[in-house]
C-alpha cells in the first residue's frame, strides 16, 4: 500500500503570515526523503492554502508522483490539463467548509462527471473520484469511466472508538470490495490518523492512503520527517 502525504497545511501555516515560511517545496522534499510515495495538494477554488504557484512549483521542481485534488470546475480542468499532474482526485467544495465535508455526488451528476474527467484521462492523468462509501456512488463512478476512487474515510474516522465504528468501517470494506469487482482501484483518505489507520489493513486491496492533517500536526512535536516515517511504519504493516 502506498502513502501519499497531503501538504496543504504546510501552506496553511505559511499563509497565516502571508510570508514564505514554511516552504511547501521543502516540505515535499522532506516527505519524500522520509519515504512517502507521493505528494498530494488541493488547489481549492478559494486558494485558502495551496496557491497556483505552489502546484506548478511542485510539478516543476519535485521529482515525485503528484496528486492534485481539485473541484470539477472548468477553471480547475484547464489548470490540470496545463499542469499534467500524475493524478487528479476530484472532490466537492463548499466555500464555507473548514475541510471537505463529504464525498462527490457522482450518482446525481454521472454525465457531467464523465464528460469532465475524460479529457484528463485522455491526457494521461490518473483520475480518482472522492466518494462516500455508498453502493450507488460506486456504481456511478464505474459508469463515469473512472479507474480509481478514493473512499471518504471521514465518517469512519469520526466514529472511531465509538459504538458506530464497526458499522462505518464495514461500509468502507464493502464499498472497496464492490469497486474492485468493477475493476476500479481503491484509495482512501480523510481524517485518518496514527490510531484509526491501523484498521485499514482489514480492507483487502487498498492501493493508497492519502493523509495530511495528522502527519502535519505530529510534525510540530517530532519533526516532519519523523512524522512521515512513523506513519509509514503503520502503513507498511498493512
């Protein structure tokens, strides 16, 4: 299983002072040195953390697999087709949300999503759809021609350690099995941390975990390289 490190909140910290520190590029280099398999960055429409200059610099200056998270908008499609990241993860966005609040509603917009992602796929970009672990969303993702999905693990992460943990986990497990039966590769992410990530090994065939906030938070105390290495120890046991 691969680990993609989301470095959005390096940019959040930098933007708090509208300065240049800490450097998104240097953070990416540290993550890769520690063994991360790729870098994820979300270029939001409101540019609240990652900026255009960041995403282009990551593509130009860092020799790594770059995963660009983005909304399904014409602006972002143009940027992705110009940038040509290795992969794109299509996510929903709400202007006032603190972070992504749920999965992309592919089931209610199947033709739009299909037409949106096909130009990306045709230009060699691996496209994943960030969706909730529901059967109708999995089926819609398959019909949209997506070869990857990223299961939204937020509900499981929030329920971890409570009476709802098992039911939320089983949704992820069953959804992964269904997607794989369609030939779709399955990633997962959102809210995963050093405790709840341990159950991911029970989901057969997971391709990649994308984790950011927990790693960046731990790095405050032990350094970014060590924080990535500690997460890799857990992921590599999966």
